[in-house]
C-alpha cells in the first residue's frame, strides 16, 4: 500500500475554531522591546500582543495605582524644582503631568473595554 504524503505546515484547526492572522510591522527597536516585555511576562510575543490589544491583565485598580504613583512623583518633583530652580526637574514635572493625563485616558479606555465583551 502507498503511504499518504504529509502536507507541509501547521495542522488544521478543529471545525468552528476560526483563526485569522494579522500581519503587523514593527521597527527593529520596537520588536526588540515587545519581545523583551513578552519574555519578562513569561508569554509568547503573540500572547503578549493579544493581551495588550484586549486589555487583559490590566485592571481599573492598577491604573488608579499608577496614577497615584505618578501624582506622588510629580508632587515630589514640584517641591524639588521649587527649591533648586533646576530646569531639568521642571521638565520632569511636565513629563509626569503628561503621563498622569495619559493614565487618565487609559483608565477610561479600560473601563470602556471592561463593559464590552472580549473575545
């Protein structure tokens, strides 16, 4: 009897389990960063990206905690900048304020995504 030739590639998924591949381009630097963060989280690069897209592992509490930490750091920076008149500290305070604003918008996005059904 003739042996059946094996097809190349990954085996087919079970019926009803649909899989779509989305190609995303990263610069070399961004890819290294993504791979490093995925490794740090003990996840594959694909898992890490999926978790970030669908806001998994991020809670309202973690966003609030981050915002609180940024506010504390900003207040310390303001106090130091006032005492030393150091322009770099002033720049740091501005950057911390911007980061706090980004966390505010991130918190809103997380709240919205938790209200929707994820995949």
